[in-house]
C-alpha cells in the first residue's frame, strides 16, 4: 500500500479508500438508574440509509453511492464505474476491506476490465481504512444526540454532511485523514 500512496503523493495515481456505512435512524439508549423518569424523543422504527463511499487519500474527494437498499456487489460495480468516469486517464487503486461483496469475482473482473487495481486490507484492520474516519465524523456531526422528525430529514442530514466535505468540514476531515497509520489523534467533541 505504501508504494501506491507514494505514487499518489507524486500525482502519478489516485488511491481511494472504500467502505460502506450503514446509518440507522433509531434510538440507541443505554440503561441508567435515576430518581426521575427521563423521556427521550425518538423517531419511530429503525430505517436505514446506506452509503458506499470511496475517498481520495490525498485531497479527500468523495465519490459515493447512496441507497436505502442493501449494499452488494452491484453497488460496488456502480462505484467502480463512477470512479472510472471521474478519472478515466489516471491509474486508480481502490483500498478495500474483505467484505464478500467486494472480493467476489464479479467485482474483481469488472475492476480489471476498467483498469482499476484492487488492494485488500488484512482482516480485522479497520484502522488502516481512512474512510472509517469519515464515517466516524459523519456520525458525530449528523447523528449523535440529534432528532429527525422523519426519514427524509434524516437522509437529508447525512447527504448535507457528506456534501459539506469540500466546505466547512474540510479542515476537520483533513486532520483526521492523516496517512500516518501509527499515530491517531483523539478528536472528542
């Protein structure tokens, strides 16, 4: 991975980190004991919004597929096509985890046909996937201690947060997206 990242630093290739995030609209409460009853306003049901994203290792460009359905191999192929469409004349490497829908022959054959290199991370190593930091930032900014009256408002908040990456959240995301894999900063809000 490090040689490919070095090439990306020199502008010879694009390296994208790929992963899916599953945002659930629902209450996640722990059990606490208290004298007074605490009422917490929560939305009904547990609907989900799924995002399959690829984030550039050096300029934090996000390419994503957003759906309320499942993320599967067809979603990954659609993401491959979007990446190829945006960078047709550039060598591209996608760094992925070992999800079965990303490792299947359908995805690997399609990536080969588009000229995209797939690099799979070792098992149980989410700290090596830089996009995990984006998902953490999105959950903290959009979902923690927030109430949305309906599913449309919930999905809109996620979309707005992901679209703000080039604006207000750029500085915070850049500090989270360090390529130094040994040291992690603690960002508590």
